[in-house]
């Protein structure tokens, strides 16, 4: 054995292994909310949060492109326990400030370890423990932590890089190609011709944010999407503040009002999609004027809510288009040229900068190598229990939020469930819990994670094969229906045969 190998073994043997009751992966909106609930609902529980980035915030730290803002209202995207007092559509900076207040007010900072990249997570049924190997990327030091329970709050996409398709001619383009997820600090759009490829919430945010600065910005889309317009204000909240009602009361009242209206809108999308479609497109026509070709550029082929509908505050995207500072082109890309983009129709869009607002790379379980009793975990072969737990994966819960309502609403619901489950395990004297199909479930058809006829964003469709399976019963599905789950999840019978304790 050489000296280096001997030193490595010696260092490994002498390294202190820390233990916690719970390890939370990620200090984004889900991780911070989950930590709050764990500390308040189960005081005395030891826990640590491992975050790969240099600070908290997740999405709101990763994305730094001009104009970055929420596309959900902060009265429902904010936590139920922390009143939101600003405008409903908030900037990333405002959301980070809000999260910072939650951390400070609840003494969570001491539980967070930043720049800790988890390499592997191994479960031992004999020890009833997870062993997590992580690296402190700031110094290169390895860390080993054991935990009774693993709480996955890492989100669903890869933070290191966004999704950019490969188009012919990309190497020929003489300008810059950037993805909003990794917006360069030195990128100056002043006086430049900019093409933003995409038509989702990112494009709808970015285009109006740079329209006054660049020479011209074009939103190039393969197909149209739906948008909702409205004031960046909640009239009820303003009235209640005039009456000097407590912010805690305003927060709860406004949340209930918004959720009631969202529920009604979602149901209408399913029961009368053509009428909702007419109303959504009619809003845009009212801003753009009767001569604008909304049939080509803003009339999707799918029914409302099969993909996420972005809220555009104060119609800023559409006023930018109406003013002529921005424009929309609906076509497919043939190839990139030295000076821009050649379209299938034969026309060329001149560009100095191309922004690929083309979505995420789906990342299940944070690119962590999982093993269960020495066997690599094939996550796609598991079956989900309500999108929170998975067959054959003990002592682990995953936070995967809503697309048709604010993500954080599910963070709160899952946190209540996990805290109740941990307390139940303690009462039973159980060190292990996993979900398993019951006898009546074994002939159940196994389907894709989400029904593509119900919801089909591109990033999900590209990598659906990586996600667990669902059944045809509510227990074995990941629902997008907050208004049902808000009653069903708290009522889950933890002694149901689907839960196996030992």
C-alpha cells in the first residue's frame, strides 16, 4: 500500500461522523419551509440542511436574469405562517429577503451548511440509517453524516445548467448564446438585437425587462402559450390595510380569496375550456388591438392549464409588443447563421444575442447516487405514494409542489404529513417506515408520473422516463389538485396497510 492510500484510509477512519434525526436536502423555498415546520411541530428534533449553492434561495438565487420575478402570487407562494406584505408578483430580491426573514426569525441559520454537494446517500435496513457522503465545495473537504430520515427539498431541475436544444449552425453564430438560468454578469444588451427563444414565464419576464434597453427584442416561439393579465396588486389587501387590519389576518383572508378563485378557474378550464380560452385571448386582444394577429401568435392549440399559465403583471409584455420595442415571431428554427436565426419560412432574424429560454433539465433526487441495502436505486421503477414517498425507499419524503397552484402550498402540506409521520414512528417505537402496495393494489395498472393529457410541460415530457410510476388510485398518484389534497393529506391514516413499520 502506498503512502497516499494509507493516509487516505487513516483520514477516513479518523473523520468524525455526525448524526441527525433528519437531514433536509436543499435550502430553497421548500427546504426553509420544511425546516420551519420541523422545528416548530417537533421541537427538539435534531436536523441539518445541506445546500449545494453558496446561499439560500434555490430558484431565486440560481436565476439572475433581468426582471426575474415570481409567476405565482406571493400571498399563496409565501408560507402560510409568514404574512406577505408586498405586491403579489414579487422580484427575486424581494423573495430572498422574505426567506431571509424566515431564517432569522426562527433561528434556522445555524442548521444550514452551504456549498455542501451530496455525492451519495446509502440506506441500511440493519442500522435503520441513511449515510450521506458530501463534499464542501468551498474547501474540498469530505463529510459523512448519518440520519434517521431524509427529507428531499432539492426541487426538480438541475441548477447547474438549463435546457438548450441543439440547433444546426450553433457554432457558426458570431454573437453570444446564453441561457437565463446562467445569465452572465458581463452581458450588456444595450443597443443590441436580442432574440429570446421560448414563450413561457421566463420569456414573458425577460422580454419586457430588456425592451427599453436593447435595440429590439424578439420573442421567437415554436407555438403559442396562454397568459393571464392583471394588476400587480390585490384590491382586497389594500382595503384591509386601509382599515388597519392585522397583517396576519390580511394574509389569511387574501390567501383564501385567491385560492377560492384559482379553484374556480381551474375547474372552468376543465368544464368549459373553449370559453376560458376565449376570455384569456380576449384579454390580450384588448391590449394589442384589433389588427394584431392573435390567432397566430397567442392562440394555443391545447386547452388551458395543460401547461402552466404565467401571470403577466400590468400586461407589461404586451404593452412592450404594442409599443414596437418588442415583437413576437411564431415559427421553427431551421438553423443558426453567423448573424442570427434562419427560420423554416425562409426569413432570417438578425441577432447579436440569442437567449434560450427553453426550459429546465429535469433532475430527480438531486443527481445523488442512492443505494438501498447496497443496491443502486432505480427511482423510475418505484411507485409514488401521493408524490411524497416511494415504494422500496425507506425513511424518505420528497417535496414536489403544484403547477396549477403555488408550489409552496404543497410544501406546507407535505411538511405537516412528514412531521405527523415522524411523531407516529416515535409513538410506535419504529425506526423504519416505507410504503408498499397493498394486496388490493397489486393488479393496479402502473402509468406515467403525470397524465400527459392532463398536464404536459416540455421538460416533464422529455424526461418522464426518469420519474416514478403512478397507479389509478388517489393514494398512488401525485395530484395537482391542492383543493382536494388540503383535506386528503391531513386525513391520511398512518396505520393504513400502505405504511410498513419496523
